């Protein structure tokens, strides 16, 4: 078996069939699809089981609630040479009809394959935007500094034996950025990676997407993920400066997707900026590195001008609403 595609499935009756079809499993017996139901209350179980009865390479499984538990269960079951991950409301765009990618999987000697992807109709060409594509250290730095574009678990192909032998798992205590943590842990132990100039993944961002909804626990969960990733990288001083940028980028997300959707946003901003992990990043990162459009709020936070930072975040919330 060449490729195991792991799909966590939670209340996805409207999209799961399209996700499965996009994998090419119906036309290629070297592909297996592992759908892991993690607590669905709709017809997801019924639909997948029905499809699995007619196709031996579609495997139905169950796990405890949570996307990390579902993905870990899929890893446990996977038998193919490579693993990739697909969310149930997204789909793959090159596996069904494009044999070139599958040929790459057959001949590839690297441990990680990274491909381009779409966010709705927008192209994200990681191949062209990545400097020093063959230098793992520099690639990890660029990933940390651009987490929203790079640090997704999907759109990438992992060697199954390496994942299993090194016991790399998703941390089920993390509700956000669990995929970033998994990818970084894999990168730290793999030897070589390769970028391929194919678009293979379509990320569907809808009005109902989690990132567009206010969640009172989100800020706390982002902080938990930040601290876990800092802990994972503590023995790698070569990533220190990039890690500070990663921390600030995560706080940006926290502000736009949580804090500035709620009341007393400025009070919360001040409180978060006074936390140790933010103070460390702000004190050690150079002004030059934060004097950029995306990190501009932290120029003001660094000098305690929280009202100015707050205005920028409020404008970003408005902009995000109309995207």
C-alpha cells in the first residue's frame, strides 16, 4: 500500500462523501482511506459504513472525541508507506486524476513532502515562497515565522514508519495548534524534506469555520499551545529568534479571533502582554523584526501604547469579517 489518508469525522454528513471521493480511493488500489468517527451525532457513521462495505480500502474506525484522538487512531491503523491527513470538510485536488503525485510518492527518498494548497480560491504556493527549500533548519525558521501558511498538518506527506517508530502523536490536551505541534515534532526528527510544486489540497473556509466564531476558551487554549511548542523547542537554540516571532503571531490570532470579539478587549490585551512568554518575546526580539505590517501592534505593546495596538486589532477584526 502506498498511501494512507486519515480523515477525522465529526458531524460531517454533508461533506464526508466528497472528501472520500477526492482521495482517488475508488480508482487506485494503492490508496487506503481511514475515516475515524469521533462522536458524530448525525448520519456520518451510517454513510461511511455503507461506503466501506462496498470498498475494502475504505476503513471505518472510531475514537474518543477530539480531532487529535481521531488522527492518532488513524495513525495506529495506517498500513501504507505514506500518511497524509484530510479534514472532512476539505478535499484533495490532485490525487484522483493526477498520477504524477503518486509517482513522486513511489520514488521519493525524503521523509516529508510538502505541497501547495488552496484556501477557497486563493493559491498558497509554498514551493515558490520558501527560501532554501533543502535546508531543514532554515525551513523550520521560515515555518515558525509564518505559522498560518506553513504549520498545518494537511497538504503534507509523512513516512508511516518514522511516525510510528518515533511515536509521534497529536497531543489530545491541545484544542488549537495541535497540528502545528505534530508537524514541528516530525520535522525535528526527520532527516530530509522536499517541496513539490503541485496543488494537492483545498482548504474550505466558510462562514461557519471555527476561526470565525467567538470562543471564550480560545485565548487560554492558544496559550497552552504556545507553551507546549516552546517546551518542545527548548533544546534547539537555533530556532530561538524565530520562536519569538511565532509566539507573537499566535497572539495576533488570539487577538483577532478572540479577544477583540469580546468586551473589555484592551484590559485583556494588557493582561496578556504582561505574561512572561510575551514579555520575553517583546524584550528579546529586535524592533526591526516587529516593525512590519503583521507585527505592528507589538511595536505599540512594547512601549505600552495599548490603545494604538487595539485600534489595529479592531480594524483587523472588521477586515476578517468581510473576507
